C-alpha cells in the first residue's frame, strides 16, 4: 500500500496532505525544512517503509525505516508542530494554520487502522513524500 504525502513548505513549518490509493485521507503537519537537522527539521522527501510501533506515550502509531541521518522518525499525534514535534509527522483532521491542526488523534487512529490491516495482509506500506 502506498501513502502519498504532498508537502507545502513555509518558513515556520510544513503542511501536507495525505492520499491513500489516490483518495484524500487527511492533512499533516511537520517542522520546517532545515536541511534534515535533527530535532528541528522535517525529513527529506523520498520513499520510506512504515512499520507498526507502540509506546506508552503515543499508543499505537507508525515508524519510518531508514531515514538518512535520523532515527525514531514517527507518525504520531500532535496539533502544533513547533511545540510537539522533533522531526516526526503528525496527521491532523483539519489545518488551523501553518504547522497547526486539529483532532490529530482521530485521523492517526484511522491511518494506523488502515496500515495495520495492510500489515496483516502481508503488504509493504510505503510513505512517499514529495512537494
């Protein structure tokens, strides 16, 4: 299963739109592009494999594999990129500003459900990030 993230870059943060099988799924917020610098930049555009992950802090969520010069890049809930993200991606239901959104947990749960179903079918889930 392929998930496409189409980004729009701003000086303050990055906003994006998620598509699954060519259908709009939700929005995303991320940090601004600052040359892939750890904890302050979004990750480079490219194709990444997603895997299931669980933690006490986020519950069920997703992790991106093999991100160049980065580790623990997650897709997890957040509604304010600058306050809640350190290079990760947060799906949101609606954008409320640059790097800000609403109801992140709701759309994350739907995304995790779709991905976990694909994992159960033995599918590889790819996140394709582009502008």
